[in-house]
């Protein structure tokens, strides 16, 4: 159920009645072109889809880095109801994208963070070239690279108690929404400590801090939060 990224995004869009969608990291557009929201903005430093075939008054593309977009272009589009962060798969950049997007969000905005559950030690390396090099050296046939985006979830846990989150099982994607978490207690209370976490730390904290739920549970929790905001 909802195994594809665009299916999850469309389900979230329906719950929040999204009218404005932002995607950071469009690449070939496999997700972006399938998201059903009236107004869509795609950002990528180098698109690999035919932008001209999809661009119109309601589908806008910006071939720039996310840093440039948020500092010079985002305000022209108003607040977004649904934001998908799938850019550079590093802790630092994804955290910067999340923080920058807060200025262009509202209490009803939903975020979907991609690649928050690395499949193995190699996939959790912050540099893709090193991840592939190590895979070849150790002869593993497993593929995939998620980087260290999972640390962003740990930062949200410790420093953003006004947001609640839940992670889809299997290919990890984390939904974030406005809802104050009760009985909040930070675990690391230090960005520097979180930045130094490794895959072993991820495994140790995965069950306690990623809030992994089945799809129906996640959608129900998000739906309840929408009703509370009404």
C-alpha cells in the first residue's frame, strides 16, 4: 500500500487539501510529474527531464540550488502546503533545506523527507562516491545510497518539539507535521553530537527515535492533526 513516493505524496496532498507543492531534487521527474496538486514548483541544479514539455503557468521549474531558491525565489510562490525534500542526501544540506522551508510553510504544511532509513552501512555514508567505492571493495551486490539524512529526524526530535513525525517502513520516508509532542525530552541536545553519529548509532536509535509506523497509522495520525487544526 502506497509503496511509491508519488502515491504517498498524493495521499498526503489529499489529507491536507494541498494546493501548492514544492519538490527539492526533481532529477528525472519520476515523482514530480505524478504528484496531483494544482500548483507545483520543482527545484534542481540540473534537471534530467524535458522541463519545456511540462512547464506551464501552474508547473514551475527553477534550475538552481536549493540555497539559491530559498534565498531569492521561494517567496514569489507563497506558502506551500506539501514539501518534498529529496535533494542532496546529506545531513547538513537536508537540514538547511528543512529550516529554510519553514519560512514558506504554514501550520497546515506537511513535509516528506526522503531517505531517512539507510539500508546498510554503505548506504549511510554521507558521500556517494565513497559509498560506491566501499561497496566495490567489499564485493557487496546491494545497491542504494541514502546518505546521512536520518540525522535530520534526530534534530527534529531534539530541537523542534512543535512538530510530530512518523516514518514509513521499508524505504524510509519521514512525514513531518505541526503538532506539539507531549512529554518532550531531548536525547542529544547538541547539533554537534548528532552530526557525529554513525550507522551503528542509527541502528541503536532507529526504533526509539524514527517513529516507524504502518501506512494506515501514519495517514490516520496526520488526518487527526488536520482535524485538530480546523
